[in-house]
């Protein structure tokens, strides 16, 4: 299993926030910092799998890379600071610009759509979704694995913008292990059931911000597919503040 699966959600979000703080401090612009951090993760996923696996402290590599990109922006194109740490050639840099993390997940999603099973009753779906929440809250790997089909698959959609798992996880026990690690309930982290695409799913929050939205597909009595959305862009709607209620006008009878 890819080593980045063994990273709790809270650490992934803290890592991205740290990189944003570094880039914003260097460039003085939140918008520019967002672009630098996005490019930093593109370069991370542009590395060969073996090269990523040899990086002992990913956060340090990402921080050095973000700093190098910021220096490149400050000193101008073509200067030494424009080359990020860990990108040793122009070819690798061009490869890193492609959203490498999104491609395997998109192919896997296409395969899932092609073989999507017939849905079970809403009641059965709800029971399993709530059981997944309880198993994750209790960090009960045996219970969670029992809810999953032996050939279950999990897809992690980070959009290349967070250090999430880039390739699908196959196998009930492997899926259970990756979910338990990702959703480890730490201080400031909550996991609740919520309607997702018209069915009961799960929503993980960190510091009251939605950090992951999870949907499940069920066949018979087991969960066959789990989809975890971690892409910050796709979660913007979930984190949009609610609109304040409109104040009635005097014409509507709401005035004095």
C-alpha cells in the first residue's frame, strides 16, 4: 500500500496549511500562495513512485519545494531559485506539471461507473454507513473489515492538491486499514453521517471545516466501493458559510 495512506487527515490538512503560511509569508499574497502550494503538490505527484517512497519526511521536501518556487517567483523566471528541490531536470519538471495524482483515480472511477451495482434499500444503506462511522470512531478494524466486501475498492480524490493516496486501494482489509488511518479521530476532528449524493455518507471535519466527504456503494450486505473526496476545490461548497436569512421588508408585513 502507498505509504501516504498511513497519514491521518488532521496531519494532511496541517501540512497544507503550513505550506500556505510559508508561501504567503514569502510572497505576501494568499492567492499567490495557493498557486504555489498547488504547484508544489503537482511536483510531488510528478515524482516516480519509488522516488516518493524514498523521501523520509515528505513535509520537509514539500516545504523546500514550495520555498524554491517562491524564490523563483521573487527572482524572476530562469533564475536558480525557480528550480524546486527534488526536481532534477526540465523533463521531470514538465512531467510534474501534469496532474499525475488525478489520472489513476479518474481511470478507476470510470471502471467503477462501468460496473456500478444495483443499489440496495435506503434502510440497509443507512445502517452500513452508520456502522462505518461507529467502527471508525472506535478504531475497530475487525468491525470495519466485516462491513466491506473482500474485493472492496476505495478511491481517494485529492485532486493533486493534498498528499492523499494517489492510487486505489483494493481488498476489504486494506480499505479498512486506510480508512481507519485517514479518519483517526484526533482533537478537533469529527466524523458524522450526512446525505451525500442522495444517500447517507460520511463527513469528516477538522476545526469545523469539512475536510473529507465519503460516499459508499453497497451490494447485498457488504460495502463494495468507497469514494473519499479530499480535493479542497470540490469541498468549497461544503465549507461555504450559510446565507443569512433575509429580513422581511415593511411591504411584507415585517416592519413596524
